């Protein structure tokens, strides 16, 4: 889980560290350590920070991408679930984030499918399933001018593919049935 709440202006717009970062692994495969999970913008001169409603916010003067790069624990599970929560002000958000998973070293993007839901006038929730459980994800959020981003939270979890989950559930039901006999 990585959380950017923008309580202070970024020191370096090309390496915006999350305010909170928590990572759990299986204890065997280490977190990818080639680089630190962070966010960045293409043109720092187009971004501003202000206190907003007291907890800070960032906004571009022109439409600009806000890119997040997250490292993962390497594991054998076949699917990665990614949830992106964005709170903002200033109007309607016109699009959804682009999420791509990459291997280390970077290879092609993995297959992903997702859905966005606007949970209120200032809250976007986007969930995506990436098949292939990549070593890291790159999340590109196109932020239109006039939008102030209050907070971005990205949460990821590795899990078996749906077919494997179904087989595990059926196996559990079979064990329960045997115990009843």
C-alpha cells in the first residue's frame, strides 16, 4: 500500500515518495530493490502545491500525467489486484488511470482488465486485475487542469488466478463434506 496525501510540497517532483508505504511479502522473495516506489511528473514547472482545505493538494496548470511506479515482492501467484483511490476537487474527472505491469528487467505489459467507479463528486475508485503478477506496476493518472488532487492511495495484492481459487474452494467443500459423513 502506498499513500500520497500531499501535506507538504514535494521536494523533488521527479521522485515524490509516498507519505505512507507498507509492504508485506512471503518472507522468502525480497521486495524488488532496483528502485524505490515513488511518483513523478513529466513537467514539474506545470505543477503547483497549495494548502487546499488544510491538508494539502497538488494541481497542474495544464493537463499533465502523474505517474506512480510501485515495486512488488516477487511471488508465484498468478494475478495481481490493484486498487487506486483518488480524492480530488475542482470538477469531474474525465478518465481512468492506465495501469501496466512489468517484469524485471522491464518486459512487455501484462494483460489487465479493470473497472472505474465514481463514488461521489470528488472520489474515484479504480480496480484492475493484472494477469501474470508483474514485478512492478506503472500507473499513469492523467490529471486535467483545474483538478486539485488531495490524495492518492494504491493498494496491491497477489492472489491465485480465479480458476485456482475455484479449485481451492471446491477442495475445501469436499473436505467439509467428508467430515460430516
